C-alpha cells in the first residue's frame, strides 16, 4: 500500500471523501502513477493533483480509474458530483491535459511505491494556474453587445436626421439655381440678389414667385431662390424666418422646425417634399 500524504485541513469533507475513494481504487489496482497515466490518458502530474486534493478530476478521469480498479463507477461518480458542487465549478470546466505517448506496459515493470517518486502525490509540484476562459468569454460578449447597440443607435439617429417624413433626403449639393450661395465675406451687399414675395394660389397651392419646386431639399447653409421661396411661404404661414434673402440661416431653420411641429412632421429643420407640401397647402 502507498504511503499517502495527508490531505489539506481546509479541504471540504465531501471533496476529501472523493479523494480517499480514488486513493483506495488506485491502491487496489496496484498501478504506479506512471502506469495509471498510461492507461487513463491523464498525465502523471494531473493524477498527483487529483490524489492530493489540489485539483478536482474530470468525470471521465473518475470513470477511467474506477474501471481499472474493477469497481462500480456509480459510487465514485456520485461522490464526484457532490464534490463538484462544493468545489465551485462544473466538473468539466478543467480542460483535460494532452495525454502522453502510450507507454509500453511490458517495458515498465511495477515499481515499488516507496522507490518510485511518481507512486504518490507527496512530491507536491506546483499546481496549474487557474484559467478564466469563462470570464474572458463573458467580457467579450458584453463588449460586442455594447458595440452593436451603439452602432444601431448611431444608424437610427442618422436615418432620422436625413429623412423628412417618409421620404429619404438625398445628400446632394444645392440645386443648380442655388449655385449663387452666400457671397464671400469680401463681396459687397449690392451684389446679393434681391427677392420679393408675390404670393398667389395656383391649382390649390401657394407660390411666392421665386421657385415652383415641390421636392428641392434645403438645409442650413443653402442659398438661392428656392430658399427665398420657402422664406416667403413661411411668412405666409405666420412664422418668422427672418429677412427674405435666399440664405438658409438659423432663423429660417427655426421657422421650418415650428412649421414641421405644427404640421405633425419629423422636426429636423430640413425642407423636403413633405415640408414643401405643408408650405404650399
């Protein structure tokens, strides 16, 4: 019989009971740790940890050693299940070590346990450092979920910004007639075009004499007769877009937002087909 090293005092009694059972099966089999490793596929250092109570063996290792001892594995597996619950992790969390090259039983005669340093777990090698694959996986999943939520939120905000009602707003430069944008700071005031409001109703729609567009997309920074047309119609609707100068500035944007809010449209300060319809009706 092997002279076993005493188990740690802090070892839980249920885990201790499993380790004692494994030691008895090992003693009855008459195998050294080297032969036990060759027959079960688990390394010698792994069996040293299992039989010293420093590591919980996987379920497969318990079944393997029970088969070698000729015992019914049901009792050992029941002890293993109870020990796994108090060990604090599932029994299959510990990755099975790579099995060593199969040894030749004929070339390895039974060694005296007292003379063979691998016959018992009294050598006390350093235990394998614990691994945190589960925690790393959870952190990766949480980070991926947060990134996905942020991407979806950014896409929704961009879609709302670029839409007017249900129609997409084309991110196009100002129309050809808007090529006469706000003059450079060095231009004289007399060089700016002069717009007037001559409101009249034609075919059930209001027109101010600057543009007849129904679909031009206007936003802050645009300039031209279409902007002047929108400013005249905003005045006609009782709003205050500022001076009718054909320049889409902050006053015009504020008046557009007020009109959209009053008409039940998406409030984004951009004049699109739905906003033109509200202006002309």
